[in-house]
């Protein structure tokens, strides 16, 4: 099947539950259908461009990691939509021609009560952490040793949560603030699971030549049980670096959307909507990086 860009879904007869920056979610009753489109966002703003195959990479890589980390914490995945037959029972009145766009880029998940916190974990100093360190000598408020270079490995893994915003910018919060919001026990459990998933996944990725510099996760409650939700360890939610080219002291060659962010910053954009359109060469290079990350991590080409 030839790949086609999917910017926005419209499924006749299906109840739209939410439309986020990248994903369109439909209500299936006891479950949800999450569709990863080819939209791309940066600095919490959706860009006018779309990235070919991006949604398929996000969806299938999330499914890959959900399967590999379920021994650490359960997740919301019920079934990957790898054929029309998978989703047809949920949407029997929708034609096959309208359902075929879902194949490879969507999953059926069980509903959960979302915890409105982005659980960010860092193994290396980059991005906003590097900017803060340059100004204050701290990362998420934690005092750091002097002399760190951009992209250096941190002395220890840091858990740096933020607020969760669908429209505006996420804001850093302290673990104490998280405890005030969720309680000490749940905060401790979330932090421990986040750090364990990161350590496990970073070790796996390292064997395949990829450094996971940092990533973010989301959790929800299925009744009273903590589960992983949304996406997991994708090029959208993580910084993936090429281990063979790792050279601390500056930005690193990556398999994620950091080069998109870099181009936007260099363009002089003020990080407010509307965002400028990306040049075609940036779009093409981003597609290539996403597909390469998927292939290297999973050991297979994109379906």
C-alpha cells in the first residue's frame, strides 16, 4: 500500500472524543481509538506542514514499546489496528474505504482517568535543561556540578515533571508540587516507574546504536491501577541520538524532531502561532529520520 499523508481524520459516524496536536481520538464506548496523524508540532504549536509516515512511526513504535515494557507497568493498549478487520467490529457502519486510513497508524486502547502531568526523565543535558543550566547552574531546580557541556551524560537520571497542556506551554513543576497534586504515594510510584522504564529502554536502545537522551511519559488510572497511556518512547516524545556520532559539547545528530526545532529557532520565529512552513528538504529529512529510528529500534522496516 502506497503511503499517503494524513493531516486530519474525518470518520463518518464515529464520535470524535478529542483532537490533539498530533492525534485524533474517537470514542468506541468502553474503549478509545487513537489515530496518529502526520501533523507535527514544535514548541506546543502545530506546524502547517505534515510529515509523511510520521503517524505510522509514532503508532507502531509506541505499540512496540508498550509490549516490551508491560512487565514494568501495565498500559492501555488493547489492540493494534493492523487491518480493517480489527476495527470493523467497533465501527460496523463505517465503510472499509473510510477505515483503511486507520491501518498502521491507530490503536484501540482502554479508557483511563488521565493524570495531567508530563513525566519527563533525563539522562543527558540538552534542550530546555541545557538552557536552564547555562542561566542558573540547575536542571529543573536541581543544583548541578560545574563544567557540564551541552549533551553531557548527567551524573544520575533526573525526573523533571511538567504540567500537561493541550493548547499552551507545559510548565515545570517540582516533585513536591506533584505530591501536593497527587499525593506522596502515587507520585513516588509514578517516578519509580518512569525512571525504570527509561533505564530499561535506554539500555535496549544502546545495543542498537541509539542514545535516548530524554523522554516523557503519561500515566492514567484504570480504576485504582496505574497504567501507561498516550504514546511511549517515540521521536516526538524523546531525543534519540546516534551513538556512533555522539560528541558532547554541542547539539547531537538525532533521529527525532530536534532538527525541526533548530530550523524554527534559526528562522527567528517567536514560538507563537502561526508557525512558519518548513522547507521541503527539512520535511523530507524528518521523514527519513523517523523511519530510520523505527527500523533501528525494532529491527524491521515500517509496515
